[in-house]
């Protein structure tokens, strides 16, 4: 069943899946052999087996995937800099040098912030506090009288709006 359903997986991943299914099998039915059918194979509930194989395969796939980080949850003062905001708002091209990156900050980020200020002045204020003044999310939340999660979500929306404005100009 595993070879057929997960034929596109590597041999190692299929072996891992088989081991997980066998561990669950022995945990459920013990080490005692189940009664045999008329062909001499142990009788395993097919519905249970399909469910376990599907769930274990999904779990393996999810654990193997890389998960993107929260773009507004930078750690430390160095990460919450103008360059980090620029990278989050408009990803740097592979050909840009350090000088070209600084010119991109001047040419893209400042006009985008100006456009954002017209439509969403509160977003610019949040971005300014978080990334230019390097304030913690907790400090911003206390100043606004909101929860930390609400401020994180607002920052995420503000950076997304800024990214959309910056990429529409390119």
C-alpha cells in the first residue's frame, strides 16, 4: 500500500513511513499475531490501516516542509533595522550590491512609505515605531492599548500593504 500510494517519495521516506505504521500497529494490536485469513496473511482492518498510512504520510510531509517565519517577529535590534524591513517589503534582487541596495531603499521604500501614509497613516506610524525606532511589539501594544497579537497582526498587514505598494512601482 505504501509503495503504491507514495511511489514518488524517496526510498528512505517510504521506509520511515513504514516504520511509523509498524510502530502504530504494534501499539494498537500488540506483538501477538492476529488471526490469519484463508491465504495465510494476518487479518488487519483495512480501514484502520488506510487511515494510519494516510495520517502518518501527511504528518511526515508536514514535518519535512520548511515553514516561513513571521515577517513581523524579528529577533533583536539588528534584525529590526531598515534593511530588514526593506528585505521584507521588497526582496532584494540577486544582482544588487550593497550600494545598489542603499539606493533601492532611497528609491523604493521612501516613496512607498509616502503613498502608504496617504491611505493608512496608522500603518506608517506602526512601521516607524517598530523598524525605525526599534521598539518592541510589547511596548507598542502598551502605547496603543492593544494586545501584542493585535499589534503583530497590524504590523503584518502594514508590511504587506507596503510590499504591495513597493512592488507595484517596480
